[in-house]
C-alpha cells in the first residue's frame, strides 16, 4: 500500500537532518503503540548518516494480525539513511521475524520551501504485508498507524528544533 506524507519545519535542512538522524532524539521519543526504540546502529560516513532502530509494538493488535503473530512479540527494524549533501535518502522497516511478510521502504527528502524560511520533509513509500488472502486488508489497517506515528514524530522534531534554536 502506498503512503506519502509531508511535514514542514521552521528550520534549515541541516538542522532538521541533525534532529531526525539523532539517536538521542529517537531514544526519548514516545510514539503511539510502540516501545522506546533500541538503537541498533548509528554511523556517519562522509555525508551519509545511518540510524537503525528496533521497535516493539505494544498496542492492541488487530484480530487478524494477532492470529498471524500468535504469541510472539512483534518487533521490527527501522533504518533511516540520509545523505546530507543532497538531503535525500531512504526510510525502511521490516519485521525482525519473517521480514518478507511485513516490510516497507520510502524515499525521503528534506528541502527548503522557497520564500518561506520553512523546510519540508517528504516521505513517500510503500508498506507490504505478504500474507495470502489478508495482506491487503492488513496493509489498509496498518498504514494509518504508520502515518500517525510519522506525524507524532514530526511534532517532536519541531519541538526539538524550537528548544535548540
């Protein structure tokens, strides 16, 4: 299922990237239905920043999803890769168990909005649930939660930018 979302910030591309790629920022971020993330890896290689996080879903599971997951914990790895020379990159995620069953990837871009002093973050990608017969239904049920968490994250990025002006 395709998803896309834009968030505007009153800060430069560099400042938005600094907050969004910060392991410390994510470690204290409260997202709906998720545990605090474990920082799996963080690196800077030239202009490329990479941040890998592990999340556990702690909210109420959809009955169909509960049957598929069974008694196992639902955890996944999320990776943000951003080139700070172009402010483009990828955001990907996949279930830690059975990554082929639940995964997604999105193109990300941070760019100035001409004449406004604002910066826009665009995330444009696809969510895939590869489970026969119910995959499409689960994608439609999961996508709003993914978008809600990206919105909550954007509010927190804005707040962090305000604090560190």
